[in-house]
C-alpha cells in the first residue's frame, strides 16, 4: 500500500470545520456551516424579518380594504376581517413562533380525550417495561447526583420535571420548535447555575450532562426520527448509497491504514463496532461518546501503521472508509438527533464537537462521491456502481505469511467469483452476438426471397382442356386393330 500517494479530493482544511461567521467554534452542515450560537442568532433574525414583512403586508392589505370599503358605501358589512382581528391573529402567530422558556412553561389546555388518544398510541407493554427500567435507573442516578448540589439541586429537579410535563403536553410542535425549546432550556439552566448559584464551570458542565441524560431518556421515543420529518427517508438513501459503494478500497481513498497488521485490524473492528453502537444509545452525549471512541481507534490505527502521530488529513479519509465498511444504521437520524437535542456547548468546542463535525463531513462526502474523487474514469466508476464488475482483489503473491488462513481462502474465493463473473459476462456477450447474427441472417434470407419474388413474379396460366384417355370412347375405334389375345404355346 502506497501511503504517500496523492490525495484525491478528500482533503478538508480545518478552517472549513469552523463556523463560517468566524466565531472560532465548530460549524455544522445542518446549521448551514454556522455553530449552534450563530445559527440561532441567524434563525431569530430571519424569523423576525419574516414577521416584519408579514406585518407590513397586513398593513398594506388593510389600507386597500379600507379604501375599497370607503368607495362602496352601499355595501354594509363587506369586510369579513377587520384590522383588529387581523392584528390579533398576527400577534398570536408571532407568540407561537417566538418560543421562550416562559411561554413554554405555561399550563397546557389539552383535554382528557387527547391524553387517551396518546395513551392508545403507546408502545407495547414489553417495550414500556424496558423503557421504565432504564428510566427509573436514570432518575435515581439523577436524584443522587443533585444531592451534592443541595438547594440548587432541588430547584434544578423541579425545573426538569416542569419541562418534561410541558413537553408531554405539547407534542404537536414541530421538531424544530421542540429543539428550540430544549436549547432554550439548556441555556436558561446553565445561566442560572453560573449567575444565581455561582457554580463553578466544571460542575456546571457535569450538571448539564446529567440534565441532558435525565430529559432525553424520557423524550427519546418522541423526538428521535419523528414521522413529521424526512429523517427515515434520508437514512434509507444513505444506506442505499453506502451499499452501492461496497467496492471502494482503502487504496482508492488513500487510507493510511494497513489491516494486515493484527493490531491495526483489531482497531478497525473496534472503530466499526463503536460507530454501529451509536444507534443503540438514547442520550445525545452517549451517541457523541461512541463517535469519539471510534475516532480515537482510527487515530491509533493510523499511528501504528505509520509509526508517527496521525494528522487531520489522514483521519478524514479513514473515517470515510470506516463509515463505508460499517454502514451504521439510521446514520442521518442519529446525526439530526444529536444536532437538535445535544447540549450545544459540546458541539461547539472540544474533541466531541471536532469528531462530530468530521463525521458530518464524511457523510456529506459519501453522498457526493464521484469518479474524480477516487481517481477513476467515469466508465469504470459507472461499471462498479452498477455491479457489472469490481476492482481486482489482492494477489496471492503479495499476501503476508502471517495472514489468517480463512482470510486467504476468502480472497481466493473472491478471485474465483471474479473470474466466474468475467466468464459469465463473456458468455452473455457472445450469446447476444449470436442472437443478433441469427436475426440478421433471417432478415437477409427474407429480403433475398422477396427480391426474387419481385424479380420473377409467379404467373398463373388458364386451365388447359383435358386430354382424352386412351381407353375412353373414340369415334375412330373401328379403324383400330383388334387387341392381341393371349395364346398358349404348345412347345
């Protein structure tokens, strides 16, 4: 493996991972390249601008209605919507969109019938029991943790319970609005811990991790891959894309990892296991921890292979290879869930934010991967994608003597399958050629026959008068000699 081969379209500058506003935090493709803080600022600006434009439109429509009403005095009650009602409607719309913690904590107006409908849609009893066990365990751990905070701990627990009760009664909100509410709650509690209760930054971070775990353990089944989003559709698209790219080799991606080394192979297996295990976690922080462990295994594999510390340019191609090889389940849903409901401070800074941003870049690269990125011709790339052929496998002469017998046998079987595939393609090609030759021969013979028929058309002559038979009646029979009679010869 040539570890010093030229990079082929996979290089990403570290500056591209940062917020494009220049604040120094990590950006995210889901936030259009902004960090969590800048994205919320831009989102609020855009929302306020939209509200202002709606308000100006409402005023213009109102003036037009008043002018139309003044010009038609004979028509009474022509206006169906007064400015005061329109103003009240726009105010309610603005209040609904601009979600704040105070508004979010208002009492719910839902009836008991709505609760019965929600209970009817609840999961099966076995799932409820499993969730209940984990929920109870997390609740006990959270209460024990808050005991160390004394008075602030009691207030934090009350706010968390109030937040959960309010979320349960406001499931009709869009996933973006629920995410906004969660982010507002995180920010509100963190500010109170720092300003009102004077808690140290280290303890604030630990408290926020426990709060996120307590809240999201309960909200997971409602906010992970909800039916109102296209997360599931994106998951299927990414899975289909990765399956179509099963033929991509480490050499094509310039992956500086030699899996023939047992330690490196073990690290690759652990990295794949960690990225797959991410889907089994319910808390965003735990999912991030799986990504971080996967990334550290990748760095260790590169370090062992190269005998030197790995660089960022080595890490991203290897992460892409791990994702292609592992094909993690519900990859886009997990990324969206972390983006929406993780404590924003974890995604903006630190190793968790760095590795998560690289994972988002890897998925984006896989979705746009083309022939040029792999240094292939478009013809070969299309053939590989369609499954007509696959890159040649490793030759037996280059195998390491320490390679496992099962791996060698696997490569031999793959080589046989590759040869059978080539033979099958040749047979199919020759059969199609023979079929074409037969069709051309049949068409040629048919054309020749038609030409001969046209050149020498068949003429049907009229029927001639029938000739008289020898023994038929004849008027001249009298002139004929008598027939010969048989005579006995007397020796």
